C-alpha cells in the first residue's frame, strides 16, 4: 500500500469529482475545497485496504483497477458482496460517523484510489448542499444493500449462529450520543439514552446552537422497521445540524430538516423520524414536535401541562409548516420529554418527577430511566429522557 499526499492538481481533481453524484453540481468554490483535501493511494493485487470491523476513516473513489467487497459469513465462510471498478466509490458511511467498517475491501488487481479523509471532510460540512448530497448517497447505498442488516442471517445447519440484526445500529447510535448536556443559563438540565442489549439503536438525544445563540434540545425516535434505525436517525441528525446555524426557532429547525429528509426518502420504506425540539428562554420555553414524542411541563405548584404534536414525523410530508408552542416558565417549573411511551407511562414518569423534584437533574433522569425499565420488564426498550428545571 502506497500513499501520496496530493498527486494531482486541483484542476485535475475537480472534473473527477464532478462525475460522482455526491459532488455533482456543487459550486466551483466547494469543489476546490474538497479537491484540497484529496489524497492518493495505490494497492497491489490481493492487498487488503481495510478489514471488517476496522474504524472508518475515509471515503474512496476507484481511479483504475478493481476492489472486491467481502464479508464474513456463517462458519467463517467469506461472502463476496460486490466489486468496485474504475469510476465507482465506496466507504460513504465513514464520512458521516466513525462506526466500524461493515465489510473487508481487497484489491482484485493493481488499484489506484482517490482518498477523501473523513476528519478533513467533516470540516467542510458547514454548507447544507454538501451535507444533503451526502445523505442522498447514504440513502441509496442502504437501498442497494437490500436492507442487509435488517434481516437475521439464516444458514442450513440447525447449529448456525444467529446474527443480531441491530448490532451495527446500536454501535452507530452510541457514537451519536453527546457525552454531556449543554450549559443553559437559568436552567438545570440533563438527558440520557438507555442502551439495551437487544435494542435497535432507534433513539438519541442531542443539542445544537441556533443562529441567534439559543440552544435547541432534541429528542428523536424511529419506530418502524426497515433500514437499521440508527442510519435513519443519523441522517436526521445531520439534517438538523446543517439547518440549525441558519434558523432561530424550533419550528423553523423542524421545517428545514423535514424538507431535507423528504427529499431523500426511499420509496416503499415507511421509516420516518419523530422529533421534538425544546428551546429554553429567559422566561419561557418553545416546544415544537414532529410526530409523537411525549413531553410536558410540571409546575412548581403541582400543575401539569402536556405538550402537543405540531405535524407529521420528519420526512413524511415535504413542505409541511410546523407550529410551535410557547410555555411560560417560572423558578421551580420543569419540563420532561420521553422519546416514546404510552400516555399512562408518560404520566407515571411525570408523577415520579414531581416526587423527586428537588434532586439534581442528572439524578432525576437516572430515576426516570430505572422506573421505565422496571415498568417494561423483560421487554425493555431504549428510551431517551430529557429533563430541565428553571432556577
């Protein structure tokens, strides 16, 4: 394996980039920025570029030669999934996250590759045009894989191992979860997502700054089957992060992300993203919800107000204009959001929060998670909990 920092000039790289859907139609300035991070690599016949399970750190375009994509099957038998030749690309997932490689890449013959390092590429994702093209490629790649990871592998032998269909989804989900809650003036807040051993990787919480400096707190959930849920959540998260620096409100954030996801929706797959956004303010909070995310406010005096839904899940109806709810908050008032749950479960969680009202936010979230797990029993599902209290 031989690497070279930059074997081509920008004028040579740009026409090559234009051949791929990911970069097609981008302004020349964007293409030159991408060309500036491109590296080169050559492989000899039989040489392995990376193995299944390795960390993803680059996207590759084949300039000449061919590589084969292989995966370990039942009883260690190798399965050839595809061949990539001159003009093809692979490794798209590495540009979105650092999840382990899902297959091994090996040169069938001498190969020349154009390499786009993921770390450098992430720094170029400030513009939504590039972000959304990346998501479109990921969506098509998942469809082409035949939803491979959504099916349990079956072999002829009764002793064949059963492959966990959601394992890769859980790995991706855990890589998306923030390590800590943000600091928001005037509020004590915490959030967390349970990681069940049999979970689907279908829910995350997140936060991001808006254009006006306010903080948007996010809870997302994907209920339907189909693609590994974390792939869908990852696309929604990327869309939200691309839109956030350009908008000032929760409803505008949902509308922008919804348009992006509706534009890349795969026909025949009814897999949409329920998403709630809270934007805390000095005297109130704003709530906007796409789909069914339970949320509500607990007043210091013991009152309870459940928040409403403001439209369909993200990606379901292109061009939809979401509403927003403004809720006054005084000292001691708090808000609770769950990623999923029946009305009874949510009201039970709200009653529990009222009983432990004076505890630190992080402890409240932990208490709610434990109670939900106990209520669900052996059928425990992953749940994201967001809690904030005005002080």
